[in-house]
């Protein structure tokens, strides 16, 4: 019998659980891509190009090759053969265009492009030799200036898969012209680089029997595996990709980065193990959030009721791929207006292709839209929160479809109450303490709730230990912990008895981790696999002498707690997992399952919108003379369905809010137009918030039961925290100072100059 | 990073002999030099690690001041009770810089000898006269948000990034150096230099000379002082503009004033005329504004750093107010006093 002297601790969905991988991380036992040992390892150091566009005319490798320990220098001249067709270079998240091929030819497409890989027996020799490589170029005219690139903006005929065309309604232009209240302004967001703590890195373990293991920093092992197999001609049996621990990524690991390509190319060429690690400076030579301009026009009745929404946005991309984001749709989805129109284009320039970065499109578009909404609220003389309520839409206002759930009203209410919004004095510059002007601002966040086909395996052994496995990733988001919780919940086991294995292309299928969908998707798969194990257990229990569980046929008939199946109708009847397995002669029960949208789900996906919402409230204090901003308080109330692990979910929101503070005040990659190069490419001069910048952040999860959105009722919380946090801060700065800032980040020079 | 020989002498005389070699460089805490080595900006053939030299003490000078050994760390200096009591301005300025971890490793000698944070200087793929004389200056006409507005030359518009040095300039410290020609003492105002025709020279050290100590004079400013630093985030960022003020007020009038600016020039910026403007006047806004105008006389922006002029114009009087009121800027409470 289970121990009934004290209430068994039932840990499951909704239990705030510490990270199950926390100890491994803080004790250094968690291994990251660059940390795996491999016999006979060669160290590869990437030489980065100097010019933005043109061609390589010469490479002098003599000095580099004479450094003791150097075994090879790979350049476009001597690199091994690679396939010819673009389709071999497509990755899981490929976008229209010609994917970048490292060391392909003498052509230079962006500053910092890898031009050589030096391979040596030691890292020191490789690094020294890399500094001796002398590359000469013939430069061609380039442009990295975004404003200049707008002259070439266009809407590609071939759209990116993830792109959603805005759906227009009514006659927005006419309605805007007729509107009694109007707001029109152009907003700008600077380039941001992802800069996860861990640099992109790959260790290729060349086993010598034709197989290799690629330890790589990425957000999806199986996507990288396919990419590498397509290019380098390995089969999936031969080439395995492991990303067991990932030191953050924020989207920079969604697509394979060039170091993994170079590492595998070198390993194959040398028939040896190879490690390639990017420097921090090189982290500024690839993925980045696109620069954006967004003109918002809003028309309203005197009461504040919107009559027209018009948005026209352009984001930056490279000259070789057409990266697209959903920028203008968010305000149209969120607010009720009879007339709406969205336009979008991209502008090419001579940089690497821009990429998805935490909440791509919405972090830009919803944030900016929410600054525009604030502007119109002041024009209407309506409290900004009240203004949102006037324009609240119970349905998706753009697609005109109902939501599976939308507890935004509750988020507004609970967020406002926690913040004390009703004590706000409406006039700008009306709140101060000493020399600091105090401002309160708010904004609405909106993001997708996705669910994608994912598989998982569950394996219960007779000693009562469970292993669950899926190829999904944990990029610091807490996937390990969430999956442990789901398994604990389903089989009633304590998390200590559960091992989670993820981040390995050998494991059951999973897509890349992105779009805040891993917890809902892999979680659903783990639940299914565990339920299958449970069903087997129940069947096994029927063999126990005396059949204590009677005719219990379904898991509904029993409670699973602490390794026991207890009959619901008569809790004095129980069978332990171990007894059930012994009675049936089972050492192991192993089940694999795939969670995917069923017919009903697919209908629901076609007819209903699925979104996460948030209400963000910010308090800033701005020194009246010197423009120094302190963000002293943030309340972020999130409606994200069922919260699997309140602890890691809260961490996700905290991280998103801090990143939103960076978007509001700090993050900006500055480019030199003459050199065509990002210049502040180090963490001393690329600023993100530090401890002193971060004060009180309160996270609220409002109740939002939604069994329809995903099998677990979870919506995902990885990205919603960043969305519109910057708007709440920018709106608070306006309330404090009376100055409207339409360029993000609002650095101190912008505040001092006005 | 290139290959170099490495020496770790234990006597100053040996260090100076090692340091006299062509292309030699001294390594102290390494918080700046190691980055420069990794970026191939510093390319010494010989690194002389001075970490074992007996220069890690703080002691009294004969003239009643304090001698800060070159190898005393920034943290030890800032938290030394004698420094805190007698030179709170210095303590404050040090604590305004970098992070606790960096200050624990950084030394006093290394701090005043740290190189500029100019983006181009740090990136060998770009032109820079300071790194490669004659190459041209990328920052002029380029990204120059953090660059100088005073004392620039057509060859270089870099700033000196140290906070500590700004306080040392206001306190009129002296730098003790030893070279193959023996020991000499350099007044702080003469230690750093303007870029002029030779932007590659940050200071007036002769090749191979080693800083052994920084002497603080007897004069203390314990009532009326402040270190006000404006930057891109509330900690762990270099100064866009900083102001060190040391003042003596007698009978409601300014008897002595020292003002040094950081983040605006190739060296801590002082103008004695600006300080003279204040002497004998009541510490009021009019006096502060008058001094500010003199200090910023000739200031010129280069585009992205134009804002530093209005920023300095507002920061200087504010710092003077803080000092005069005896309410120095806290380095832990980030609210501006
Ligand atoms: C990310 C970051 C942020 C920072 N922020 C700030 C800031 O906000 N404010 C600030 O003031 N500083 C800041 N610093 C700089 C820091 O203060 C300096 O790096 C540090 O003081 C240098 O001291 P060190 O002992 O490590 O010098 P090292 O790195 O060892 O040496 C620096 C230079 O000084 C020379 N040198 C060292 N000792 C002597 C000597 N005794 N005689 C002659 N030459 C010598 C070396 O040859 C080298 O050229 C920051 C640094 C980093 C990396
Ligand atoms: S400002 Fe000075 S340090 Fe910067 S690029 Fe110009 S010459 Fe070099």
C-alpha cells in the first residue's frame, strides 16, 4: 500500500518546480557544444572578411601554414566539393532566396563573412595562424544604411512560409481621411543582435567508422542533421546531432549557423574530429533582428472608438535571402475597427540575412503599434487602458474568427490592480519626486499559440524509474523541467524518479524549438507516451493475484500516485507499478507516441484564432535635466492558457521583460556605412540591461482555461514577455516627460537632446 | 593573438630592463590587455607580467598624502579606509567604473594606462591611426557616439575611458614612473596627452617606463565633492560624460574648485580658467553656468556624439551643485543626486 501516514506529494502540471537540470548547470556538469572531448581533435578558427561586398583577389597563407601545429587552411580555393543546387542547402526554416554557403567562392556578400578556416592541433596555434592570413579584396559598392535601402524595398512574390498576409477590411484610407481624431507617425527600431551567452560552437566527433556525432549549439538537432546530411552526403544513421544543453539562443540557433557547416566540412576533409567556436565579435556577423520602420495611421471617433487602422512597415533583409516578418497584423488582430489595411515590404542591404529573434515581427510590430495607440489615447483624452477597453475585440478582428480563449480583459484588470493604475494622474509631467519625473505607461502584448506534431518515448523500468525522450531542445527555457512535470503528472511519479532526454537527433521526432511551442507540443507528446505506458501498466495489473483493481479498464478508473495505481471507486484497493510489472513478467514498458493535431484540432485551427495575450504596465523615473531613465516597476499580466510550471514560466516572462527593457533603452547595433560593417560588436559597447537597470518585475498569470488550444491547454510563454514591454516603457517615458520617442532604443542622448 | 615571450620578474629593476626590449608590454590585471591581445590590437613580442612586483601597497607619503601602489587593485583602493576617509572622490569614481569582478582584477597602474574604447581601435579590419599610424581615422565620419568633443585632432577623436583618472586629475595626483633612466614624477595633468599629430601616444610615458605608484597630495576634499557619471545604462558602461568635482567652500564662497571631465577628450579634461571663474563666488547656478561655458569652450561634435555637448552643459552644473550641497552622487543608488 502507498504510505498514507502523510499526504503523498503529488507533483504535476501547475506545480512550481525548480529546474531539474539546474544542478548540472551550476556545477558545470552540463556539457555545451564546445565542451565535448573528442580524440585527435583539431581546432578550427574562422577568419572573418573585412569588406561588405566584392571579391577576394588573393589569400596569402604562407605565414599561417608555417606555424607549427597548423595542419590545413580551408578557403574557397581548396575546400572540398559541395553540392551545386540551392535545395541542398535549405534548412528547416529556410526562407526564399539563396542560402549562404560558407567558403563557396571568392564572392563577398557581407562584412565578417568567413573567408578561411585555419585548422591546427591546438587552439592557440590556430588562432595565431588565423591572425597571419592575409586576404586581399576587390571591393564593390555596398550599402548597409537602412534608410538608403528603403529605395529598393519590395514585397517578394515568393513569401516565407511563416508569413501572414494582412487581411484588409473596408476602406481604411477613406475612413482615416474622414476621422475626427487622427494619429499618424513613423516609428523606427534599431538592429539588435541575439547575443546569447553561449557563442555558436560545434564539436564534431569523428568516430573513424564512417559515423560522426556533431555537438552543436542550435534550437533543433534534427533540422541541423538534415541540413548537414543534404550537403555533406551523410545518411541520418551516420550523422547524429546533439544539442543537449544550449546556452540561450533567442532565435539565433533556429537555422544552422556557419560554424557547424565549417566544422563538418573540415572534419570530413581531414577525417578527424574538429571544433569550431565563434568569437563574440563573430556573433555579430550573422543572425540579427531586422531593422524596421513602421508608419501607423489611426483614425477614431471623438469617443476614442477606432474607425481606421493603417500600417505600413518595412524590415531589413540581405541581398541573398528574403526574410519576412509579420509586423503589421498584430494591431489589426487585436483591435476592433471596421476599416483596416496593412502593407509590408522588405529592403535588401549588404549584410547577412536578418533572422527571427524572440517574438519576431510582434516584438517589433505590436510594440510599435502600442506606442501609436498610446498617442491616440492622449489625443482622445482617454486613459490609455480605458482606450484599449473601448476598442477591445472579443474576436480576432483581422481574421474575424473567434479565439479559443482570450483572457486579455482579466489580464488588464489584474495587471492594473497590481500596478495601482487607478492612482495614475493623467497629465504628462504631473508626477514627480525630487528631480525625477515619474511616468506610468501600459501596453498590450499579443503572440501566437502554436502546436506542432511532435513525438516522444516513455520507458518505465521495474525499479520504478521513468525515462522520457524527445528530440526537442531546451534553450534555457525549461523544457527539461516541463517535460518532467508532464510525465510526473501523467504517471503520478515523483520528478526525482524521472529522467528527461532531449536535444539529440536520435530521439523521437521534434521540430526546431521556436515560436513558444515546445512546451505545448513536446509536452503533449510526453503525455501521450506516458498515458500509453499507464495503459500497459493497468493491463499488467490485471495479472496481479486477486485482481485488486477489479475490472478497471481505463486510466480514468484509477489514480496514479507515487508508483501506485489506486482504484478511484475504492481507494483501499491499489497495485504498485512494480507488482503489476512483476505479475506480467515485464522488466520494461516502453511506448512511443506522436502528438499531432487531430481532425477536430485541424478544424479548430482553421476556424479559430489561437493567441497569447498580455498587459504590461511600467513605471519609469526620468531625471528631468539629465535624461537618465530608471525603470522602477513592471507588472506583466499574461494570459497563456494553462501554466505547466509556474516557476520556469515566470522566468521566461522575467527574461522577456528584461529583453524588452533592452529594446526600449539599450540594444542597438550601429553600422558604419562607409565600411559596411557593424561596429559595436562586443558586449562592452552593445548594451543590454544589467542588474542595476532591473528593479521590481511582477509576473501574473491570469486564469485562462482553454482545452481547445493545445492538448495540454498550454499556450507557451517563451516570447510574450518581450512583446510590448518596450511600448509600456516608451509610453511611460512620454507620461513622465511629455516627450514622445518614436525611435527605439530611447538612449540617453535622445532624452538629453530634447 | 600572436605569440610572445613571457617574463615574470619580481624586482622593479628587472621589470624595467625586460620592459625596455623592443615591442615589450607590461601585463597587470590583464582586463584590458588580454582583450587587446585577443583582438590582435596589441601585438607585443614580449609580455612582462608585473604581478609579482612589490607594488601592491598603499602607504603614506612624506608630504602627508597617500601613495597608491601600481598593483593595488581598483577594489582595494576604493574600499581602503584611508582612501574612503581622505579621498572619497577617488573612491567614488573607481566604484562608478566597470563591475565588481573587473575592479577586483584591475590595478591602479593598469587603469590609468587602459586604452580607448573606440570601436575602430578595437577592430583590426578598420582604419585607425592610434593602432596603425597613418591608416586614417575610421571614427571621423563613422560611428562616433562615444567619441571626444574637446581637444581632438584631425587624426584622432578618441576618448580616454577611465573614471579613476578623472578623479585623479581633479585631485592633482602625481604618477611615479621608473624607466631605464631612473625614476621620475609626472603631474597628473601632464600624464595623459591630446592626440595631436601622434594619436598612437596615449600618455607621456617613455618607451619601457613603468608606473610604480600614484601619489595623492595632502589636500583632501571630504565635504564638497562628487563624481557624476552619465552612461548608456545604469552600471557597467563607460562614461558618455562624467564630471569630477572637488571644492572647498569658506564662508559661503568658493575658495577652491577643481573640475575634471571624463568621456569628452583624449585625457581627463580640465580648464584652470573655468575653475578660476568660480573662486570667490557664491556657489550658485550663475557661477556654475559661467564655469561650464569656459570648460566647454571650443567643444565640437562629430555627428553621432553631438549630444555630448548639451549633456556636458547640463551635467557640469549639476555636479557642481551636488558638490556644493555636500550631496555627492551615490554609486549604488542610481538616482541622480
Ligand atoms: C567590459 C569592461 C567595462 C569596463 N568599464 C569601465 C568603466 O566603466 N570605467 C573604467 O574606468 N574602466 C572600465 N573598464 C576598464 C578597466 O578599468 C581596465 O581594464 C582596468 O583598469 C585595467 O587594469 P589592468 O590592471 O587589468 O590592466 P592591464 O589590462 O593589465 O593593462 C592595461 C594597459 O596598461 C598597461 N599597464 C598596466 N600596468 C602598467 C604599469 N604599472 N605601468 C605601465 N603600464 C602599465 C598595460 O601594458 C596595458 O597596456 C572596463 C573594462 C571592461 C573589460
Ligand atoms: S578616433 Fe582615434 S582611436 Fe578611434 S579610429 Fe580614430 S584614430 Fe583610431
